[in-house]
């Protein structure tokens, strides 16, 4: 068997090199090279390392250059690390643009990564596990996300919508804990239809004994929820219906984790 084939298939390379060295000490370099079907330089290399360092010389060495001419100076690396700590949300491109750093963005990314200043993204299965834990902490019908879609973007639907006068906007309400969804369709996307939709939804929940004070409706800043003029202290028809039922609402855009949470289905 060829030496390099043995190297690729053997589990303990150290024992192979030790046997080669022992054979070279007793039978010579040439005969050992023929036996292992390798070059004499290979046998001589491990024999010399063994004579100089003993068993430690038969282990693998780190294949890194002793001198790197194009390596970033330490002063620049320290500056990049300091700027990253001052702006933890800034990426390599933004740091380079604002502070005119005379190295490439790849070098900046490598420096902040080696300094441990980059938060590693969670894998998909870890994110799903975290979302499952968050959902298990919720009670049914306590956090409901209300949204509106536009069916005019569906190529196969909008011709039928125009010819048959089908509704264009589906109003949806999704319970985050159970995944239950309520649908309603409207021909216009306005606060009147939004208020009517949330009225029928909250009336149904109240009819079945849901405590309205524990219900929170999550919405974005769409015109169907906040009206045509968004003011800091204004109350739209949609919000007024929620307040009359004694429920709560939040008028903030969803974060990425919330969007993933709404899409996630418990098994």
C-alpha cells in the first residue's frame, strides 16, 4: 500500500510515522521508502524530526507562514477593534466609509471576527426551539397579529377579481399561540373595514369567555389601522373599537423574530 493512501485511511497517523522511523533506524532509509512506497525524502524528514525532537517531532505542525508581508499592522487592528466596540451595530463597510480605514472590508470583517465582536447567528433549529419556548409561555388568544394583504399581486386571481367583482383585500388575524386564523374580505383597504373586522373578532372572543383585558392586538402602521393621518395621540376607528372592548393594542412594526414567530407552526 502506498504511503499517501495509508495516510488518508489510517486513524492514527502518529503510529504509522513511528513505525516508519523505527524501520528506517534498523533497515535504512531506502528500504523503508520502498516498503512504504514513498520517497526517501519523506522517510528522511520524519527520521530527522524524531532524532531532534523525539516523539513530539512526529506530530503535525501548524501550516502557517512565519512572516506575512501584507498582514494588517497591529495599530490599525487596535483602531478597528476600538471603533467596533464604540459602534457595535456597524458592519465593515460602514466602519471603512465613516473612518476612512485603509484596509479592505474583508480585512475589517476578519479582525472584528477574530476579536470576538461578531455575534454568531443561531442555526435554524435553535431559532425554532427558542420560538417554541416563547409560544409555550403564551396563553391562547392573548397575542393576535392583524394584517391586510393585497390580492392584486396574484397573477391568476386579479383577472377573475375584475371580471367577477371579487374582493381584493383579505383581513387576517392570527393567534400566535395556537396558530388559529380569522379571515374577512373587503373591496377597499380603509379604517372602516378594519374597524368592522376587529369588532366581529373581539365580539366572538368575548362571547366565548376570553378575558378582554389580557388580549393584545399587534398591528403595523397601515392606513387601515391608524387612519389617513398618523398622529402621536390620535385614536383611529380601529383602535377605538379595541378600547371599547377593553383589549390592548400595539402600533409598532414587527421585528424579525416576531415575523418568524408568526410563521412558525408547532408540531
